[in-house]
C-alpha cells in the first residue's frame, strides 16, 4: 500500500517491534522533533485531578447524553468494545483528525472529552493529524502542526488523560505503543527525506498505513462535515466495498474511499472504518444508526435451492450459536421436503432459510433468519434482508414474543399478530382471510429447538434491553 505522495510512513518492522519498544517510554515530558528543533510539552502538571467516582459519573452522563437515556444500553455497548481487552497488544482505534477540526475550538474540546472517555474505559486510541500543505513556508507548516499538537494535548490533559505528540518520522513505534501505556499518542503527519528534509505526509494515508500495522478494532476519520454525501446531499450510512471495485456512487472523495477499501481488505473482518464528524464520535461508535459513513467489505451472499451444495454442519453450528439452543436432530430432513431457498454468506456468518409450505396458499415462510455475533452491527442483516425482499414479493415468519429483535422485524413488516407467546409478521399480503390462515399455520408449528433458548427466558431478558440488542443486529 502506498501513500498518496512518495514518502513512506512506516518501514518493514513488524508489530512485535512496536510492542518491544512499548516499555521504553519515558515519563514526565513529551518531546517532538521537527528538523533540528525540539519542543517540550509538559504532561504531568496539566492533568486535572478528579476522583474516580466523579470521573465515572461524568463519563456516564456524557455517554447517556449522546447515545440515549437507557443505562442498560450504555453498559451493553461498553461491554462490546471492552471485549477487545483480550488483545492487549492492539489499540482500540486509529483516529485521523482533519485540519479543519483544529479551527473549531468547541468541537475540538468535545472531541478531546470523547477520546479521554474511550481511554479511561479500556479503549486506547492512536491519533494522527496533519495540516493542509498550502502554507507559505516549511517553517509555517512546522509551527502550525506543532501548535495543533500542543492544543490537543492540553485539552486531553484538561479532561484527565495524558497525551504525547510524536513525529511520524522518528518515534512512530513508540507512538504506536504509547496508547497501551495509558497515554494518547498524537502522531503528526510529518516525514523525513533521506537527506533530512521535512516532508508533508497526507494524514489520511498515514492513518491508513498505521492501521494496517496495528490492526485496531476501529479506524475513524474525523472532519467537520460528517460522513460522505451522495448527489442529493444525504449522508451515506453504509458504503460497501469489494476487492475489485468501490461500490459508492456520487461521492467526490474517491481516492479516500479507495484507500479505505484497500485497508479493510487487509484487516480482520471484525475491523470497520468510518468517516464522521468530530462532534459525533461517541454517537457513531455506540449506536446502530451512527452518524457518518460506515465502510464494510462486501461479503457475497449465495442462494441455494437444495441442501446438496450446503455445508449442513456449518449451517447447523451457526444456527445453534446464534440462538443459544440445540437444534433438533431432524430439523434439516423436515424442511428439505418444502425447502425453497437458503441464503448463506460466504463465511457462513449469516443465513436465512425459506420454505413454501403446502398449507399457506403458496406464500413463502421465513423459517430461520440468523446473523453471527461477529457479523452483528456491520450491516450484514440488512444486506441479507434486502436480498430476501428482492427475491420474494410476499413473506411471513414468526418470532417469540420475548425476542429482542422484534422491533427490527416490526420495521420491516406490513402487518403482525401476537398472542404473547408468538408474534407473526408478514409483508406483501393485504387480504385479512389470507393473513388469518398464515397466522394459524405459524402457530401450529412445533419449535425447532429443545430446550427453549436461554435468551428467550427471564434470565436472558435481564441481560440486554430490547433497544440494545436491536441496535447490535
């Protein structure tokens, strides 16, 4: 992967070298170098001393104000991202900050608060920033990028988090591991030529290359405008990318999109990238709808009309893991006689099973709709649903009354019926006598599982709120 200019950000050192240097960080002051000049930024005296209890209360208040008013939902999302602590060698996120953000004092202060919140809650970040390379001289450039770094360091420390500005050219490996020692590294997109000349590095390209080495959970590109917009001016919520093309239309920033595509193709499947406003970082990270443009690698979903070419054991395993229940041994032999279509993603992380029972007047029945935990929150369920609705003008299905994804089903159905135990949904059907027939059929079906799923019982209902589970689908 190449930078947009001729300067390389990182050499061939592996991530293990970064970790080896992690323990060698000095404390007390942070030094960043530009040419022959050194600037010292104090990191020990500016930090505001607050009690742990007070800080936690401030964090929770800020979180609830931006995400919502449901404490259960807040705790749920924190748990989802804090699971990354099982990979202590990796930062949670690489965050690139647009130069325009530094010109908005209120926005920058809010961003510093959010970054401090993430760091204190076990989600360390690495910051990358630069400036527009149109300043009249190299000296102006160096002074501006230094001033921006110091400004952000000061704000972060006012919010109780130590930070350290570092030049990409000299301390990149230290910077990459600084976040793992409780400080936020702020990498300035400045490089050095072989002759020692200071070079401008495109900050987006710098962030992309850094993320390729660090393998974070999130890669975030912050600006003042929000996500990428289409020709009508609407923010594109999801941009699907594949190995051979960029599936984004009417967007001017095609170079950025291609860079993000190339990055995602070399990162683990659980990693995602997003472009959003610096005002909306927490909203983007901790809600389903988000506030920017989420980039995802487009995984192909295949359709089968028999079990012949389906890996039945992998499909069974997906269903069991998703529903937390043992699937009956004769499930597949029972549905095979009336099977119409099985949709399965390439990695067997999502699937839908559709049958055409003889007692429904030809209306297809959605017997199973499942998305693995690893693929939830990435738009996989929406992509699978769109494929289904494209192929089927009519459909009905049932769900337990206690199922926490029922709000998601309600949004995608034209009608529903419930008796408390089951809720039957449908779309594309308007005749009342026909819907009654479908409801009677759905209620007559035996359960595919034994015993009843833990997440359908009282104990399961205590774990997550309806909205929380819905948002993570």
